[in-house]
C-alpha cells in the first residue's frame, strides 16, 4: 500500500471500502475479471488493482487466475466462504468506515449484515484499553442518530489552550472521522470539534432546536472543513505523487494541471487547492518529499521545516 504518511487517516476508510467492493465483485462473477476491468470499475490504476488483489491473496482468500484470459476469480471453496465472517474487531473497522459514507439503502443493508456477523450494537471505534467501553465516536454517532444535544466535557481548545465544557448539536463527522461537525448555540455558529480533544461525551435529553441551520461546510481533500482561515497551497508534483493523489483523492483529481513535459517525457503537475489546515497536506508532502516541490506559501515551507526539526530532536 502507499506510504502511511500520505493522507493515511483520510484514505483508510476509502481503501477498506474499495477492497470490500473488490471482494464482492470477485465473489459474484462466474467468468472472472481482468485487471483492466477491475481498474475501470473501481476507478483506480492497474497498479493499484494488482496491489488490492495481492492484499486479498495475503489475507487468505483463494484467488484463481485463468491462464489464457488472465481473468481473476474468487474460489468458491469452503475455506474462502469462511473468510466472509468477521470477528468483533474486523466488523468494528468496517462499520467505522461505512458510517462515514452517505446513507443509502445498500449501505444500511451492509451495516445490518456486519452487525449480525459480530453481534454489534452500533458502529464504534474500539478502545484498546477497554473494548467494551463507549467511545466519543460511538456516543456522538448515537446522538446524531437520535438528534440530541451533547455536552463535551473538558474540551481542549487549540487556540486558547484552555479546557471547558461545550454544549453542541452534533450532526455529521469529517471524512476521516477525526472530528464532528456541530452547531454550538452559545456561539450561534457551526464549528468543528476534534475527537481527540474531548475529555468525555455526555448525551443530553435535549433534542436539536436548530436543525435548519445545520450545514456541512466544504471540505478539503483531507476531510478538514474549509473556513475563513483556509490556506491556499501550490505544489509541483512529479508523476508518482500526482498518481498517488489521483488514487487517494479521486474527487479532487481535477485540481491537477499539467505544467510541462521534460526531455524524458515525464510531466510535472500543478496542484492548486485550499486546505483547512496544513496538517493533512503536510502528511502527504512529507511522505513524498522527493517528488514534490512547494511553490507557495512560504508559511507552508516553514511548517514542514518545523515538523522535520521536531522529528530530529
């Protein structure tokens, strides 16, 4: 798979769902699929399609490739069928990924199946110290489902460096599930609250009163909301980093524009986009630092220098 620093948090859910779709495609085809067909259906490169097939193979699924046609299909052997069951940790991981997608009838059916496999009450992120304890994500997920207000206990503000309780109306999660979008009545504004800054979540009996004001702000490719303090980033990407950007963030691939072709027929790509913070784009660049040139702004270069310096201390 790709370098874990390259937008890992945002992309993990997408990769997991892509592998699940591939498994479903192979399970339901009698003639098999060529790598080119898999790549076209999934909207990925042939290289990524091969990697996904390798992951299934390494996970224990029995893949058969026809010698003449090169088509791949999934063995209908009993051993492969048994792999379609999930333990609690596997089902939790899948449910967490699916919970971030747009609600559809198909998604609801899949969630029902996963719950039946592992006997789970609700999607949740496992707590390594106490797997049975509810987490901020699972409590917020339940509050959103019931359309109820919550109290964020001892929420740590990144700006004021202080901790205080925040009463909010949560209504959606960021794409990478690292934050919840909510309306805060005391501030009369929509805000984003990072889950790792929450001390404790308490679901209140008070129902939403401002649902008509709930709006999902535009987000950058890394799942961070774009607000008045968003940052314009300009990068020059080589062939490798441009291809990885297309695969990791296909809905933003149109932002890549070819700059020029060099003597060796390699093309340089301009990536011009707004981001909610430098954190997500910073992870992407640091994971591909040899293939990326920073054009603007200067503050982004300083941010990366500081990050590298912290790692070397």
